[in-house]
C-alpha cells in the first residue's frame, strides 16, 4: 500500500544491478545505534475504502452551519463551481515551482495574470506570486521597510490580533521594536502620527477595513507617515476593493492582505493566500516569486520567474526572505475566481456585503438590549454590545444551525455579514436575538 | 497563448450570484473606489477554455517522470484529494468553537501523533506555511530558548555549504549570523565543525541525508559536539523520504525539525505550494511553540496556549486541507508502507545512479540515499555542453529535468531524485534518455545551446526579463 510500482522480481534484478543482496546494505552509513529494530508504532495501512471512511467520519464530526455571522479573518463567500473544477485540473495540481519555463508556460501565465489582477484591484504596480497567508504577508511587508536606524514599527490595534502576534514574532526575529497604537472609538487616531517623533520608525501598519470592520482614514495616515519618512502599510480585504477606495487611490505604496475571500475555501484556516502589492519602488525588495514577461529565442512572448537575485536559492543569507514554496495553487484559484466574478461580479459582491451588513446592523440596534459599540462607517463587520451573554446568544443560534458572531468578550461580539447569507437568514438571526433578549 | 485580458469583451460575464434581496445602502462618496475595476469580462465557457488550455502547458507528475532532486516529486494519490474535498473540512471556519470542529482537531492531533512517532519528536504542529517557514519558526524558538535562559551571546547558526538556500536565509530572518562550514567528501568535516563551535553558537541546521543524497555516518558525533557547546540541533526534513521507519531524527540527536508534507507525505506541489511546514520539537521546547497547540483531554480535543510561545507565524493553524491529504497518505501506507516507500526510494536512486555512472561522473561515488548528483564538468570542458543544455534537451523527451546547479558545491550539477513511485520500467526509460543525450553530446551533431527543440517556447531571455521587468499586463 505504498504506491511502490516495482514487483519483487524487478526489485531483485535492481539489487543485482547495484551489486548488493539487500536494501539494508544501501543503508551502510546509518549508525547501528539509530537504526530501528522494530516497526514504527503507527497503525497498519488501511485500504483506500477504509481511509475514505475514516476521514469522512472526521469531516462528519464538524458542523457545517446553514448560515454564518462569524468572520474575523476568515469569510464565507459564494465560490463559483467553475473555480473548483478548473483549479483541480491535474497539471496545475501536480506541477512544481516553474523552474523550467519551457514546461510551465501555463502555470507561469496564470501567475502573471494573477499578479496583474491583484495590482489592478489595489491600483498598484507590482505584486509577487504569493506569500503563505495574510498574517505572514503583513510581516514580510514590515521586513521590506526595515532600514538602518529604522528599527521601530508602529502597529495599529485595529490590526487583527493574530496578525499582530505574527508581527511580534517576526519582529523578535529581526530585533525590531513594535509599538502598538491604541484605538479611539475603534479607529487609529491620526493625530497620534502628527504628534509623535517618528525618526526611528520604518513603517506604520494599519488594517482597513480593520479588525472591528471599520474603515480607517488611511489616506491621512499614509500622508502623515510619508511626511515623516515612514511607510504606511495597509492590510486590506481584497473583496472590499470592489466598492471602497483602493490603496493606490489613497496614496499607499505598500499593501498586503489575505486573499481567502477571493474564492478560497475557509478550510479551517488554510490553505489561504497572502498577497503583497506595491508601487514600483519596491520592485527589487518584494519577497518571494515574481513572474515576468519576456521573449524566447525565436522572439515569442513568454513568461519566466524573474528578479531571482532577491531570492534564497541565489542570495542565501542575503535574500529578502527565506520563502521558497509559496501558495501558487491558491493564487491560481483566486485568479480563476476573479475571472469568473469579473469586473461586474466583484463590485456586486462587495456591494452586497456592505448592504447585507448594514441591513443586519440596523435591525439589531432596533432590538432592546443591543447597541453598536463604535460609530464609524464599516464594510461587512461591526461590533455589537449586548446585555445578554454572547455565549448564550451563540448557543441559541447554534440550535438553529446558525453560527453566531465572533465573541470579543462576554458582552461584545463582532458580527460579520457577507453576500452568502440571504435576507431570510438575516431575519431569522434577528428573530433569535430578539427571543434571546426576552 | 493570449492573456485572459485580451479575451475580455465588454459586458460578458458568468452568472453566479442569486437575486439581490436587500436594497442599496448609501456609502459616503469619499469612501468609494473611483478607479475602474479592470478585471476580465468573460463568459464561463471562455474562462473554462482559457484555463484548460493553460493546464495543457503545465507539466506535472501526472504528465510524466519528474526527478527533481530535493523536491520529492512522488505521485500524489487521488484518494487524498477526495478526503480533502469533504465539505466537513472545506466549509468550516478556523474561528469556529472547538466543539463544532472536533473532527478537524482530530486530524491535527492524529497527524501530530503519527509524525512525532516517525521523527522521534514529542510534538508536531502545522502552522508554518512551507519548509522554509518551518525553519523560520524553529530558529525563532531556538533564539527565544537561549534568551529565556539569559544566554544572549549566542548569535550564530552553523550551516554546511551543501545546505538548501532556505537555511541561511531563515537564519538571517531570525537575526543570526550564518557560519558556513565546508564539507569534506560531501559530509560534515568534524575538524571544521570543531573550529567554529563555541559559546556563541545558537545551533546547527542540518539535513541528513544531505543534498548530495549522502547519509552522514558521523551524525551522532556532530549533534553531540553541538550540544556540548550549548547549541541546539535543527533538522531540515526536506530529505526525510529515504528514512521513514529506518531511523529517526530524534534518535540522531536533533532537538527540532521541520517536514515538508508536500514532499515526503505525497501532497501535491500545486505549481509552487501550498505545502505544509510541519514543525516538531522535543519536550523541552514545547512551551515555545506558536500558539495554540491541540491537545486531547477527557476524550475531546482542545486548543491550548503554551507559556513561552514565540507568537504566531500564520493567522490560524496552517494549511489544514493539505494536512488532511498527508494524514490520508499516512493512514493508507501505515507502518509497513512508510518503510517500504523509503526503501524503494533508496533502491530506485541507487539503481538509476548505477546505470548512469559509467557514462556520467557521479559527484560522490558511494551508495546514495534518495537522490544523487552528477557532475557534468567534463561535458562542459570537452564539448562545451553545460548542465542547463542537457536539462533543456531532456525536455524534448517529455521528462522533467533534474534539479540543476545545486548543491552549489558541485560544478555543473544535476541532482536526480526518482522517488519510490516510479517503476523500474520508467527508470530504465529515463536512463536510456540520459545515455542517448550523452551520445549526442559526444557526437557533436546537435547544437545544444538551442535545446529544447520540440517545445513551443524555447530558451527564454531571462536577462531581459530581469533588466526590464514586465510583471503585469498593461491594459
């Protein structure tokens, strides 16, 4: 059961050719102190049928909710069926990083198209082929901006707490000092930047829409940061760009984020897709793979991995990052999604997220005992204060096969409403909240 | 082939969304996007043809032999894809309550138990996105471990010159100075190691078997020397494939490890990821792991935060759906199958090397593990044919070339890793291809600088691509 092809007879023939009598002899360099004398303590191999049964049972032990109001960094959206089918074509699935361009023009072209689409969505000029996820993308963006005597990073507390934990980890690695900016009414205070001495600050990291769903004044933050020679890094939900002002339009030169909303399964957290996109000035500093267009020996337009002088296999300890395998297949899937939704579709999805969330918010705050915590404009998430315990609410919702909002604390919850819930489902959600309050 | 943007026609689109049932809410004009959203406008049938045709121009393991050294391009079983596509796995949020995702936590827990047993570690986690990210995580933990012990002077990480490029790059990302030591006969030179070991060494990064396919017989002495000076030993598990069920990195003296589940554990490479950088460590490092870890208590699975965690390296629990594939593989192979896979990987590599070594020079002529390296210097010197020229010629035979120009310590290197999922007939065929190419080189009738001859696109201008980068389509 090991997908080994060779028959016993062939194996004997091969050993004869090598000139040994057993495979054991080939392991002559393994010291006898470490050579295992007993089999691994792992269950005996199961048939394919039994494996499917085992894992199907595990999948069945998870709850798939009819509707969900939980986001907080992972979002349920409609995924067109065509996305699943096309991304499953085996050439895409079973190929390696396209080192041999002659054998990988399809893969390379798909990445080039992905880069273009991410640039266009953000109104910026350069995208890499992908980073592990949104959190690691934010970290790599932070690293891109580090410079001599610029070893402090300002991070808004509106940034997803998991991303902030990752930023702290990367900063520990690089011996960078992280200062977190407290929020005022859920938003990053812009006057903070004008008042501070930012001489040692390399970047200011904000998320918009932020963790609490609020739309930050990124334009002003970018302007103030630039004035003090610090880079404003915007973490952005790419779906929101079908509606909201883009990083490029706001003067941001370095943006990043999690592209899971663009056609990737929630999949218990991965695989996802981190993107990094920038103005031209970061072309040679951006980490990871980049595909470029060129011509072949006959002058035919073609695609190739380029700017590899930044990468670990060439530069080793002087590389911009150690990333090697990235999330190419997720990028392919996002590109197919962006093609399927198209210009009109992505705007509709963003619009519907906004509409559905605002409809739900209006209905909730009409209920006695529920109010909004922050006043600012939001995209598809908002914080609700409740007099009843969030756990109690979520338990009631669960009984109706609805996944309740993300619990911030006993009396505050982050409600997410995307286009993947219907008006009927939102109304059912409201009715349950209403009942719970009584 | 034309780009998707060139196929875009105004108002063409796919029909996906249901009817809108909630009215438009007003958005303040200052918040609105004003620029055009330049995504393609394309009907579903045209989208399907575009990507289907791109897939035809992408060579995967399903298309043919792929002996890319150090990448372990084994067959990716289809049953794994089935298991990873169950809605109970694809349609659950990482923010769900633990009681609603017990099956997913079971996948993480069982993978941890199995991989810990295979490697001799005490705990495995799956948060890192790929191998290099596992290295990064491990080095962060090593740094934190020394710092917590107030041992701040340890700022060096030792790597051999045969190491994967990710090793020194990850060490630099974690603020360490990289000390590269020269190999001797393809393995660690113990004298060279002695010279750099002192109380400023944080650790050693090593892959064993190494990138030459050699198992270092001095491994116990190496790890002991590092431990004796207070350093930790990190195992780069990119080359685990030949040793499952044979020996364990934990027994060799390694303290922590990463595995590339997209190599040894058969999950597909996806054209460059997603992989899983499974990361494991011995008990004394568990408290430094990225949070949270999964534990089993009273018959149920729970998340638990450890006390001295380095934080997080990705937002959630890593590439979970890839982990499902790896667990499916482990369950199918079981204890005996895993060992059989390793043994066959070693058998195939030695068989292929033996059949080639009268014609090509093997860089280190001894039994190899899962891979071996050829040195084509004589081709270059005598016939002007470089390793890359041979690789491009290989493409004409619809075989993927081996890894070229790596490891760096071998000139004109070609690194072959046939893996265990290729039969003798395929290796015999590949050997015939290599022998024919050697004949062609010696005859001198072909212009090798113009290989490959049969592909639509041939020999791309990489210099031009880097000098005047075009990294997106201009509408």
